[in-house]
């Protein structure tokens, strides 16, 4: 009887492992472009054209860049971001959305 329970669990375990592997594959941006392989002008144009895009900035570090604040949540602000590209170590590629800190408010 114990052997029967074990064999009934095997398909469930295989199904769960397959589902987990599929989630990992789908969550990894397979076609993410690397900023280090682009020129600064190409990287800036890509962000401008897409509006919001996930890019590899090196060493498989992915960041989301946006064209302007309209791609951020209503409570977020947009910070200008600089990334290394093929021709510019500090290319102003676009913006990063983030929640404002205490120091971001003008208290005067």
C-alpha cells in the first residue's frame, strides 16, 4: 500500500518541477539587450521608442528604464539614469522610477 502512494505522488512532483522550471524560464528576459553592446544614441532611442524597457546593464544586472514620468506609478518620481554603453561610460539613457525620499521634498 505504501508503494502505491509513492507512485501516485511521482507525477505530481514531476508536474510541480516542470511548472517551476517553466516559471524560471519565463521570468528570465531572454531577449534583453545589453547596454554595453549598444551606442549611447541607440540605447537612448530604444528607451524613447519603447517608453519602458528592461535592459541588461552588465553582469546580468537588469534595470527598468522609462522615457518619462508618465511610465511611473502615480506616487513615484523619475530619476535620470546613466549607464555604460559601447561609446560612452556615462550615457544618459532615460529615467528610473522610484518612491521619493524625505530629502526629495522642498521643505522651504
